[in-house]
DNA sequence: CGCTAATGTGACATTTTCGTGACAATCGCG
DNA sequence: CGCGATTGTCACGAAAATGTCACATTAGCG
C-alpha cells in the first residue's frame, strides 16, 4: 500500500510542525500550507489524500475553504478533518455541514490525531481495485455493479448492493447495526438502527431461498455473513 | 454491545457525582474512587474499561497513578483521561508523557466529556482485540460471535455468551453471584442473585456433558471456571 | 442419620428483540 | 413536471430471551 499524503493547513508553524512529526512517524507523507489560497492550489496540484484544516485562519477561514472544496466536483471527494480550538457544539455542526468528515478539538494528542485520520481514510478510500466476489453461486461484480445468483441477475437497490458487498468481503464476522451504518451508509448519518433490519430484510428477499441463509442474525448483536451452518 | 465501565477518580464527591450522572445517562457503568490507593485496587479488581483521573489529589497525585499504571503491563492497556483544572501546556505534555490518552480541562460540559470518552474508547478498543479462546475443545470466537464444542456450533443466548466469555477469560477463580452480576449483566441492574444460578444452569445445559464440568460450583461462594479437578 | 442451608431444575409470565408489511418522503430521470 | 424506484420510519405480531418462582435435590454438619 502506498503512503498517503496529508496536507496540513494551519497558520501556526509550530502546530504544523507538531502534526507533521506525528504523521511522519506514522508513515504519512506531509504537505504544509499556511493559508487557504496556497492550500487550495496544493489540493489541485498535489492531490493529497486528506486535508487537515484549521478552522480559524487569517483571510479565508478554514470552514470557507472546506465549503469551496466540497462544492467543486473535482475536489469534493477529498476527505477533510477540521481542527478547531473551540469545543462548542455549534461549530461541530457547522463543520460537518460544510462537508468535513471529522473534526478534532484542540488541544489533542498526536495519537488521537493519527487514529482519527486513519479512521477517516479507511472509510473514504475506495478499496482500490474491487474484485469480483463469488460465494456459493452468488456473484457480485463491482465493475458492472451487478449481482447474480447461479447466473441469474438479481435486482438489488444501491444500499442493498453496498450492504451485500460489505458482507461478502467481510465474512464470518458479526457486525452491530451501528457498525453497519458506519460502514455501509457512511460515517456521519443519522438513521435509526432498525433501518438496518429493514434493509437486511430487503436483501434477504432478493437473495431468495437459495441464499438468504448466508445472512445470519446474531441475536442481541447484529448480523453476520457466513456460509457455515 | 456490552456497556463499558468507567472508573472515576477524584477527591471531590460533587464532581464525581456530576460525572457519574452524565455517564449513566449515556449508558456507562460507573465506579468511583476518591484517592489513588483505592483507585489502583479497583483497577485491578474490577477491570474498568477507562479511567477518568483527576490531576490533583491529596496523597499520590493523579499523574503519579497514571505513570504507575502504564508501567505495569497488566494495566498498561487501560486508557486514561486526565482531568485538570490547569490549562497550561506543561501539564498537558506531562500528562501525555505519563501515558494519558486524552485530557480534559475543567470546567467541561458533560456532553464534551462523553464525546471525548467515546472517542477514546473507540480507538482503544480495536474491534479485533478480543481473542478467540479455546479450552478443551470448547471455542469462543468474539469476532464471529460463535461458540462451538469440538467443531459443532452451540446455540447460546446473549447472556450465556457473555457469561461464558467472562469465565473463559477469567479461569481458576471463584466469583460470587454479585460479582458475576456486575461483570456479566453490568453494574446498575437489579436482578435477583438466584438468577445467576438459572443462567449457569442454562449454560451448563448447552455445554452438554462434554464440557459442563468446566463450570464448577463453589458452595457458599459462587462459581468457578476451571479445567482442573 | 437427620437437618438445614445452598444449589439444581422445570415451568411460567414478562420483556426484549427481530421480522414483516405498509406508508410517506425523497430521489433520479425522462 | 410527473413517474417509478428507493429509502427511512413506524406499528404490529412472532419468536427468543430473561427473570422469578416453586419445588426437588444435594452437600455439609452435628
């Protein structure tokens, strides 16, 4: 796996320095910028994998930059973590609305930073080349985005597709509804946990009698995909 | 997901109280201690999932306790959040060097506390950290949430599962019904002690003749999980 | 050996969790 | 804009899990 590039945008050099050291120890490549203009240019030119963005900066503020990047389709995919000295709820909400994928309140430990960063990258990085998965006659083809059972095409909706894909690539492991919401729906969405049940149900229905046994309910916990038992 | 236990260590009862209320509303189990000695004992005995530790306390200071815990391999994994009234950098650095995973400056909002706490727990409880345990052909796999005996799957309910997991990871030691209620059911529940007996019985039943001898009755005390005798 | 307290055991009522169909809101697209 | 597809939520019932009791059995003691 190639090293990820992280662009740090903060007007205080000391903070950039501290973060840079922590990230380099964790094997990330680091770019730095001290204002929004420069940052914007670097995003376009160097295409970092993640943006660490200070909330408050002279000139264009961090949140403004975030908004701008998220509006542009060529940069909208870039995950953003906001750094903020303020811990009020308002800012958090504003930040998330602006399209940030996470936010961290200063002061924070380097360890925390790296952990959050990993988490964000994990859920925003497409797993590279997605292979076709076939289990028990059930086949999922990421290229054509189709699912078939014993050669016959199945009609699955987008969410059911992602759910099935997640399950097929993570067999033999029980997931809670909360984890599934994180992994399949994506991090910061507010959806009822029971909604997962409904989609499980829909997926099972499409899979039909031949394959619905693959999705097992783990009472008191959640669900599991498995060929066994 | 089983409720996490948080040990609050602060010499001021009012602060402990405030925190305890906030945490209980967020479905955490709460333990309290008002000095470092007691705290250390509780860490060993009750094995909390997280330590909320006041910086300044009479006698052994919070930071001293943190250092001590981090030095001992049996407690080094326990995540620690330092509470401090002082916001100076020095303390922060000292705190992080002592091995604290995060620190919070008083005063703080309960909401912030819970948020930080969640974050720390999330990143210190890697989902795969629980190892599969296998004893005498009896196997419990926390990842797939499965129990099997000599390869054959066993049908255990949620409580029986947790009970067995607790026993398998705490062998050779007798536990009272009260302790089991704490550890398996979770702190603040009101259940009859005899209920433990019933679940022991149910667990023994699913374990079958092959393995039920592993759960031994300690008359006058409680139960013990052991391969011996 | 008999007595008593502790534990084992089956049955039952209650609570919790899950499956399921229906429905309204929203989205994508022609 | 209008249409069907997709999605999230709810309400209801079924199924599983749980807690408690009553009674049976056992261990330990004089």
